[in-house]
C-alpha cells in the first residue's frame, strides 16, 4: 500500500514537472514568434520637402547617434547635412561624417536685433549671399562635433522657407 502511494506521488510529480517543461518551451516559442512579427520593417525615408522640414523643425536639442528613422529629428538632420554641404563655410569647415556623432541645438525662433542683423548681413555680403530680412523670425542653430564644445558651428534657419540662411564655424 505504501509502495503504491509512493509510486502514485512520484508519477504525479514527474507528470507535473514534464508538463511544466513542455509549457515553458511553448511559451518561449510563442514569445520568439511574436517578437519576429512585431520587429520593425524597413521604412522608406520621407522626402525632404519644404513643408516636412518646416514642420519638423522644433526648438530643442538632439544627438545624431540617437536618431530614430523618419523621426522629426532624423528628417532635420538629413536636411541639415544636405544644406551644410552646399552652404559656403568660413575657415572652420564642418565636414559631416556618418561615423561621427553631433550635438544639434535648435533654439526658439527669434527676431534679430539691429546689431545682429548688420553683422550677419555683412558676412553674407562677403559670401555673395542674399541679406536677412529685418523683422523676420529666424531659428538659431548650434552644432557640436562629438562631445566637445569647441569648435562649434552656428547658423540661422528660415523656417518658413526651410532654408539655411547663415552658417559659420568658430574655434573659440
């Protein structure tokens, strides 16, 4: 009688253990399949239209090594890279590399005061570029390479036109 009970308890424990192992395997397989299905698919890059760039420009900071595909920051960064590559720079040139990380600060829109407007317009005149408009709001931008503060690059963006209107580097 004791032997039968011992055998019964052993069978119950063994069946419980075996069913637990089987349930755990099924759970892991279903978990693996659900992550495969929800894995992000490759998205197309959104085109850099004037409207998209203007809408994506927001006053904040971001790092280029932490960008999500097709996020507002990623759209702005792609647009900035293309704009900077075609903008005539001063002696401190920013040659953007995909292997490098950059810090980008977009300040709130502001109207330039008279002295700022004079300074920027003189610099733009030297480069043969059109002057900035009095009373128009521009978005100041600062770019840092890596984790260093110097050199840095500053510029102005005409948000309405989605156009980089001024860009220059400084080495302190």
